C-alpha cells in the first residue's frame, strides 16, 4: 500500500497494558472488506487482510487459541540423561 493511501485511513491504536506507547498495533478499515494492520514503530510495514479473516483472528484471540505462542518453550531434552 502506498504511503499516501495509508495516511488517508483512520487508524485505531490498540490499547497497551501499562499505558506504554512503543510498538503498538494499529488497525484501519480500507476499501471494500479490506483491513490494514501495522505497528506504530514501523508504519510503512502494512499487512492487509479481509474483514472475515480479521474477525476470525480476533475471535481466536478472545478464545485463547494463540496462548501457546506466548508460553515458555519446553526445555530441550538432555541427550546425556536419556528419555
């Protein structure tokens, strides 16, 4: 998306826990059913998806479907200790 087109969108910033401002996500509705997503610290890196895909993602977040991405990884097995 050209920078000029992005400037014409109404971007909505996600609330950040603790009130910080660095690296926030912003979302904007575009033409038709297009949804645009960017980070405040990289405003030229815009990801575009459909409204249906965005709604499915938001529903997944609300249902904790992505919590495993934020979980601590299992420690690597120690090859000297066996299974």
